[in-house]
C-alpha cells in the first residue's frame, strides 16, 4: 500500500540532488555534534535543511528533471517463468 504512493525520482537529476544534499547536510550536522555542538540544535537544523532539500527535489521533479515515464513494473512470476521456459508446443511437429 505504501509503495503505491511512493514518489520515485529514479536515476535523475532531482534524485542525485536529493542524495548528495542529504549526504552533505547530515555529514555536516554529524560532524558538528561530534565536535561538541549542541545535539538538539544541530539535529533540528539538519532535519530542517533536509526537508527544504526534499522540497527543492520535488520542485525539480515537477519542473521536468525527474522521471518522465512511469516506473517500470517487474513481470509477475508467471510471466517470468513463461519467458524462461521453452514452449512445449515448439518441439512437436
């Protein structure tokens, strides 16, 4: 159920922006906490900046920098097995 509503950015500019920005933001926040910064301040600040980056990535996706076609759907087990198994009628003549 949750997967149906998942916004998949795919391998796109918006996805890479979101990944890189979160990596940078949480690294800075973690280093600041380790260096003796206030835990609650840096956690709240990092979380706030992460939300802003997620909003920016969403805007980038809506602007055309996200996935342009629907998310690919894997074959069902029956479809996959049918594609892997040679046809039983092909050998009979």
